[in-house]
């Protein structure tokens, strides 16, 4: 349609009057025409233009965003018409804003929005919103066995054109085939159940999930090795390797002597030193999940063999060295520690020890605990003492103790101060095969102790049952103690005691030579003990209890047979209790047989109690003693043998003693003493006396005429005297002897 437009063109008016008139006429004419036109225009209709872009809009089902349409029109205003309640429209200038709500229906929905502007033809906008997508899956859970790697499926149902599935784990592979979801796991090697969620999406549908679970693999656990053995002093770590599929594992033990340390896939086991007396064992338990394995751990006890090359333990087997809590010696290495400590200069004064096990000594050389020796190239000896207290706990030292270097030789070499040895048995063979020059030092050999320097030393309730052989040279040998001053109480021997040879030999069943202040009380030399004196160039004395006595011997019994030694240049003495007595012997009993031997032309003195009873700085006293063992010489006419039932030669006192055994084989023979230069009181002889030489008497073969010689009438002989000599008498053999005297003390005759 054409539109009528009225325009008035601007006219220029000239200054000329004529022209002005003309123009005015034209204007009037124009105005008239214009008026006519205006009247005509009142009946004409104006048409406007209108357009929209775009003319259609689409929304997804769940889309609630605002979308816009541009409206173009030359009209001064435009309007919309919307009949759909799910749409919201708004005008903003030339823009139409359209906002949808969520379509909860599965069906598509549509609407038309009409736009109008004045006389312009109306335009429409088509709006479409898709229906909501549906999605379901069946089944929504799937499980697999631990070793299962097959594919399992789930069916996906959706109205969407496409669907997808995802998971976040690597052990599950997802596949799609049509409406089928394919799930394939790898094998689960871990002992822990695992699971994941597979998410399935399809268009606008609410995502669905499939729970996938795979069972735990059985826990696996291996350990290597499964058993470990340690030596007693081993304290190094051993490693055990762990192989397991478990995430975590643990290791435990209830044994306090083991330390355990975890390191990655292994652990170490470290024991303490076994200071006990027996093998010990423990169990170490490794756990992983529901699995457990055990490592058996054993540690040997310290060996009781004291052999060559033995290494000392680092500590004793317990205790703190006090009387109530002594150091324990549980094995040979701990004994070696004591040996090394003492010989290194630690005398352990007032320190207590306790032996817990028997020890077997097999070493080629025994180094005594405390000792004395002469270094090579020196004339001076070195002394090391043990001053502690050692409780043998009724345990036994077996094997062999031997050496040639130590002049104080035994299990304990040298004791001093208040050292105490108790309840210890030496069943070992003791051999001192060295040579010791008397110009330098004597060799003191015993089983328990070689030498004791102090009368406060105590040896109590100890015993010996092996052979004891003294060293050569100047030799002092005893079954318990070689020599020195000590208190020896309640000890016993059942051994073979062999005296040394060469220069001098002093041999005793309990002690070789008991020094001043020493004491032997309540001791026994038991059957089948034999005591053999050596052969020496100097004095040779042998006794069932002591070779020589300068102390006190009391309440002792000898059952051993005593075979006296020989002296090449001097005399020899043999007796049931003591070879030579220089002090006191009281309340002792001899039951062993005493036999003397001598080099031709030399003297020997034999007695049931003492071979020689001296009167020196002290009065040699023999009191309340009894002999019931045969006392005999070798019967040789080439020796000066003097044999008595109590004492061979008495230079001191014999009081209240009894001889019940036969006395034979000497040149001088007496029921109480062969020759007397002392005093004899209230003593009795019931044994038979028979000799072959110079004199035989029921009480004495000879009684000196000096002023100190007295045999009193309180003494009695009830035995038979059958001497081969002319000097034979029921009381005193020789006729020139001082006769029996009346007892000045009024003692009752025995």
C-alpha cells in the first residue's frame, strides 16, 4: 500500500513588488489545494511493519534458562500473548525474554507466543520443550569373586538417544553394547574387599549407578626362615623375610630376652646373652589378616665345658655379688670370667659367688683362680689372690686340672684375708707337673685350694674325689688344701693323693701342711682314698689328714690307706692322722692301714695317729685319739723303722689315746709309741705288737731316760707282745729304758 505524504516546499520571495504579488497568488492557490488535500487525508489508514527473530525456540526438559527474541517494528509499541503457564515472558526494549520451567513429563510440550504491533500483522513464536529422559538399570549391583575375571552385564533402559557409563577405578573395565553395560574386573590379589560405583547417564535423565563389589583374596603369608638358633653369647640380629598380600602385618613375642624390630618386608630378632643354665626357647608370632605364622627361636645354654680357647662371658649369670644375691656362675664362660678377673688383679674381696652347674674342664692347662708363679728370667714370684666368697652349691668340677707353671695349684690357687670356699666338689684329676726349686719356692698342690695365706680363710663342706698329684721339687700336696693357714671344716676326700718327688715331699689327705693358726675340724679321708708319699732327697711326711701340722686337727677320721714316702737323705714319717705333728691333734680316729717305706739305711717313723709328735715352740699334743688301722713297716733289717700304735716317735704329750690295731714290722715297736721322749697319760693299747729288731713293748719299744720322758701307770697294755728281739716286754721293750712311773695326777688306770 502506498502512503500519501504532504510536503510544502520552501519558497524564496523576491524584493520586487510585482513578483511578490505573483508569488502571493501562488501561495494562496497552494493553500487552497492543500486544504483540499487535508480534507482528503482524513479517510486514509496507515499500515506498520513487525518481525521477530528467531521465530522458534527449544528448551531441554530440565532447562530453566531465559532465552531471547528480537522484535523489530516501526510501530510505537508492541505486545505479546502467551497462553502457556510453563512459560514466563518479559519485555525489555526490543527484546522478548522467554523462560521455561522444568518439564517433568516424559512428553514434549509446545506453545505459541503471539506478538502484535499497531496495524502490523501479528507474528508468532513457536516454543518447544522436550520431555524428561527416563533411565534405569538392572541389576544395580554386581559382585565378583576375588579371582573372578569374567564379564557380567546390566541392562540399560532409557528413552534418551544415547547413554554412557563411567567409573574411577582401574581394576574394572566398562563396555557398551546396545542397551547392555559390560563389566569386567581384574583378579583381586589383596585380602581386602574392594568396591566401586559405575555411573550411567542418559540425556536429562537422573543418573543411575551400579555398585560393583569384588571379594577379598585370601590372605597369604610366608616367612623365612621359620626357626633360628643362637649360641649362648650371641647377641647379633638375625633377619626374617615376610611375603604377604596384606596391607599391614605385625610381629609379637612374649619373651623378654628377645628384641624385635620391623623394617619394610622383614624384621630382625636379637637375643640377649643366655646367662642361664639351660637352653631357652621362644615363639615369635607374625600376623597378617587372618593368617599367622610362627618363628621358633632357641638359644643354647652356655657350655659347661671349660676347653681350650674358651672366651670369658661379658657378665656373670645374675646377682650383684652380695651375700643375699651372689653372682651366679651358670656356665664355663662365666667361670672363665671369674678366672680372668681374679688373675687380672680383681681379688673380689667380700664378693659372693654361687656355682649353679657342674663344670667339665678339658683345657690343656688350667689357670687357677688366684695364683703364684715365677716369670721367665726372674727369681721373684708374682702373687694374685682371691679374697671373695665362693659357694659351690654342691656342684662338681670334673675333667682335668693340670699345669706346670703355678706353684700354688688347685681349682683356687691362692686365697687370702676372709676368702671362703664352701660346698664345692672337685672330681677332676689334678696334676701339677712342674718342677719347683726349694731355693725359690715350694709347690703347693690341692684340689680345692693350693695355698691359703691367712688363718681367716674358710674352706667348708668341700670334697675331692679325683687324683691329686703334687709337683716335683719342694712339694706340698693335700686332697683339699695344699698348704697354708686356714680353717678347713667338714670336708672330705675320696681320692688318690700322690706326693711329689725330688727335694721334699709333704702329703696329706686333707691338707699337705697346715700352718700356724690353721684348723682342720670334722674332716674325713674316706675309703677308698689312698695316700702315697713321694720319694724325696729331703724330709718326707705323709698323713691321712695332714702331712704336717702346725695348727689344730680335731674330730677328724681317716679311713684311707697311707703308704709312706721315702727320703733319700733324711727320715720319713707316715701316720693315719698326721705325718709330723708340731701342735695339737684331738678327738681323731684312724681306721686306715698305715705302711711305711724307706731307703735302706734310712729312718722312717710310723704311727696310727702321728709318725712324729714333736715338742718345739709349741707342745705337740695328741689327745683323745683312737687308732684301729694296722700299723706296719716293710720288715727290712736295713732300715731304722720305728712303729707305734699311736705315734712312731713321741717327743711331746699323748693323753687318753687308744690303739686297737696290730703293730708290726719295725726295729722299734710299741703299742702306743715306738720310742718315747715325752709324756704319755691314760692311754690304752689292745693291739698285738710284733717286731724283728731292737725292742718291742706293749706300751713303748723304748722310753728315754731323760727328764722329759714319762710313761705313767695310768696307761695299760692288753695286747700280746711277740718280739723277736731280747728287748721284749708287755710295757716297755728295752730294759735300760725308764720304767713306767706312778701317775702324779692320780688318773685312773685304763
